[in-house]
């Protein structure tokens, strides 16, 4: 544990970690099994176009999640775009602004207007009570985001959608391995889209999947991910190249075999952080509820920093940690509505999103996962505790070392 302010790296000391600690460092399964699959792919010379490993990955995912259909895609952003088009969404679609920019872009890219809804500050999820005021004659759907792997208030969203005849889809990029009232995410709404990007609890290096019980939507999505082809020379829909490669599927299959072990490690890291940091003034954890029959993947360790209690802003704390080679993140700052093109299209949106703007200034995500040793969690926890307990000296030092000081 640091004993003097001058030992902090930001004031000239040596960084606590020789190599950076990242949020989202990839979890990796058995190396030999992965190399064996890659050798099979090379020997077969079948690299894409719904090969053996993509089909197996889809089958195992659908079986584990309990969805009738799983359509593997090259990434979750393209998966959202395909699900939106296959689901028939047009005009305006209501989404949270507190999400990764891809949620909004998947709509805007297709000429659909994302209408930003505020969040419940307790959960960081879209607030069903604020949706109906945003519905117009152009509204065709709602996209809920299961942020941090925590399910949306699904039943209330379903009720709003049913009252107004709207399609309900879910961005479940964080949702693999999680469930709601005993039912896995991936089985709700017209469709759910999961991400298997390298940073996710289950990764295929790069990839995603559309999960649905809707036969017609699944059939359209399968065609749309391959340019709309039905046969070699018969195109039925506007499509794109959204196929998952065999190499990505090999990563996905290998990591799927170990994903339950990844979740165990993530839960242990989360609980370790809680033991180490609970009780610090101004630092609160986003609660991870686990009711009987429900599961969480513990992919993210999310804390909020209240500057009025800590004496140290979230961004000042991030400066301290970055200097120590701790690459914590301020997800999802500053909110989609404050990024282009949305801040130009909707310059007054922030007035309707007070909770989004408040939470975006407070949230910090800490490193976790199988690449993070238990000892690293203890050292990082000590750094955070030291910074908060010496906040006055740190703030003064940061002001003195600022470029314009």
C-alpha cells in the first residue's frame, strides 16, 4: 500500500503495475483444443459460409439458452442491424442513451431515428415509466439494453409495447450467461442480440448472434446476413455480409467449453473488490441481484463515485489509476446523445435525460476476469482506498501539475 503521495506515479513515483491492467482482457479456453479446431479449418479450406464450426456454435448456443433459433453473425452491431431490419422496424425507435454507441448507430445507419429515453438511476437500465411520453405516430419499436448483464424490467417493457403495438427487441451484448426469473436472456422479445467480442464473458474473438423464437424473423435474418441470397443466383432481401467466420466460431466453441469457469472467476473477483472497498466514502457498487433461479455473469465490476463524499471526482481518480497502469473505464460517458451525429441532431436531448447525464459522470468500471490475479485486485483496491483517503492532497497536486497551472 502506498505510504506517501509522492509515491503515486502521477507525481513521479513508479507505477504499481509493470504491465497495464485492462477492462475486458479476453478470457481464453483450452489452447490445444483451439489449435486443433484451427488445424481442422486450415486442412478443410472451409473458412466461411456457414461451415461446420459455425453450425455447431449456433446449435450449442441455442440449446444452452433455450432459443428456437440462433443466427451467428460477424459482430453484434451487424446483428442489431439485421434484427432491426428483419423485425420490420422503421421511423422512430426508443432506446436508452446510456449504452454503447452501436445501439443507436444500428438504427441511424438504416435511416431510423433513435429516440433517447432516460434510465432508472438504481439499475442504469431504460426506465419504462418514461417511454410512453416519447411515443409518436412514427414509433415502431423499443430496444431495451440489458446493461452490465442486468436484465431490463422486461415485463413492464412488454406491457408498454403491447399497449401501443410496438416491436420489442433487446440489445443483450452483455447478457450471455444471465437470466431473468429463471429464464435465460436470449429468449425475450421479438429477438435478442448478443456480443461475442473479445471483451465479453464469452468471446469468439469477434462475433455475435441473433437469438429468437420467431421463425419468420430468423429465416429473414439468415438470408440477410448473406446478402439476401436464397440460392446462388436468387436474392430475396436487401442484405449484407454479416456471416461469422469458421475461425471465430472455433474461438467461440473453445471458450464456450470454459465459460462457466470464467463466470466463477469473475464472481470471485467481484466479491474480492466488495470486501476490499465496501465502506469507502462516496464509492458505491452497482448491486448485482441474484434471486433464486437467476444467474449473472459478473462480467463488469461497476462502481459510482460521488465527488461530494469522496472529495475526488471520478475523472481525477481515473487519472491517478491510469498513471499506475490501471486502465479503468468511464462507461458509457458522455451518453449517446452527446456524441455525433446525435448531439447535432438533438441538441436539447440532455434536458430529457437528467439521470443519464448524472450517472455518466459517476460510473467507473474496474478490471476483472481471468487475466487478473487476486493479488492485482488487492493492490488496485489499496490504490483506490489510498487515493480517496488522501483526496485533498491529490486534488491539490493534480491542480499544481495541470498543463495550464
